[in-house]
């Protein structure tokens, strides 16, 4: 049975996501498939520098050998994306940014992070991504 994404309110996330320079670091390469594990960290010398939050990227349209999310979650992700937003949620106790598609390229990663920045009230210039090849 496919999982269901539990929506999270972006304003319930840690405050430093909206006030610090933030870097999303991939734990694996983008070619690993529909789920890319990663983490958000506060970057710089501010007191927030020690902050870290597990945050994965999830492409919801992967359907073989089984769908990765239920139909209701997939529909919410597509609707949010169409309106310039990203679904911020929880899946299997991990924070996920859910996007349409079956995989990731650098442009999609940056787009998802830009939408997260806007969702938490941050300037998009304060967000960066550290990607892995492979």
C-alpha cells in the first residue's frame, strides 16, 4: 500500500529556516530515483549554525513496481505545484518536499528549494543546494 504524505504547516518548522542562510545537502546522488535523502542546515557563523533538519526530496509520480504515495497525496502535490507551491510534509517520520515527476535534476531541486524558502517567508537568495553526482 502506498504511503500518505502528512501535510505540515511551513510555519511549524524551525524558525532558522526563515532567518538563516540555509543549505540543502544531498546524502546521495540525484540519480538514485524518486527519493533523494538530504538535510537542511543553517550556514554561516550565526548561532543557528549548529541547526540541522533531515529533509528529503520526493518525486510522487513513480509508479513501478508500486506507487510511492497514495492518489490523494499525489493530487495535492500536483495542485500545489501548479499554484507555485511545494508540499511540505512528513512521510515515514521524515520531512519531505514533494514534487511532481519521477526523478530529479538540478533545476527541479532548486525550484523545490525556492518554493520552500517562499513558504517559510525567506528570501530565495538565502537558500543553496549542495548536490552529489551519481
